[in-house]
C-alpha cells in the first residue's frame, strides 16, 4: 500500500542497482521481521524536473518514463511495488517498512537519447517500525543506489525488448530490499 503524503513522516527504503549501492547501519541483532506493509513517503518539499530537454536537471525527482502526471506519486508507486516483491516469506515480529525518498534521479529524454554517459542515482531512508505501535524496531538505514543508465542506441534496443527504466530500477530496488531484509530483518 502506498502512503503518499505531503509531509515527510517516515524513514526510507530503496533498493539498489547493478552499479554501486551502499547500506550504512550496524546490525541491531533483531530476531526477525514479518513485514506487513511498505509505506513510501515522497516529501512535498522535493522538487520535480519539468523540462525534458535538460540533460542534468537540478531537481530532487527526475522521472520521465511514465505518462504526464504526478511524478511524486509515480515514484512512490514504483518503489512500493518493487519493495513489496521483496517482503514475502519472512517471519517474526510484524513490522512496517517506512521509506522516505530523499532523491530519485532517472534520466531525462534528452539524456537518454543523447547516447552519452548517464546514470540513475537514488537515495532512500528506510525505517522499520512495529506494525502495532509504530515504534522503531531498528535504526534508519540510508540506501544509496547509483547505476549507469542506458542511453542512445543501447537504450533504444533495451526499450524494444521491454527493458525500460522502470523495469531496471524496479528490479534493483527489489534486489536491494531483499539484501537489506536478509541482513537486518531476517
């Protein structure tokens, strides 16, 4: 379930990509988690790229793959769906993963078409909280994902076979979240 709000309430989550990914936090030694929900928050204060002809927009949210619409809601949905794939089959203390988006940079149409080096850069903050009380059951973890993006002819070939930015980023979020849960919640 996506909990998209205008105020940043929660911690964050993200899952990585095939480039560099970092998870910083020490293991708290919990027995295990049964993740019952993922709550994604995209703070209202985050700026959104509105110019598809900018190569490197100075904005917090750079997302152009979905049709015109609420980019923050689209990013929240992408993260929610990807993270939810990673939570099945866990047992233990019922928790909700609160995920707050710090920034989400995919590539603009201009950068993707240009054929030059581009990258995805995503930072999420993930906080596990008790499903009943809402009290934190572990520290907030920063998940930083940096991955080379496809551009030019490589991007066109990938799109032709269904390998969209959404598909690539979603798969990496799922994988990163699964690693996070195995290390910290499993």
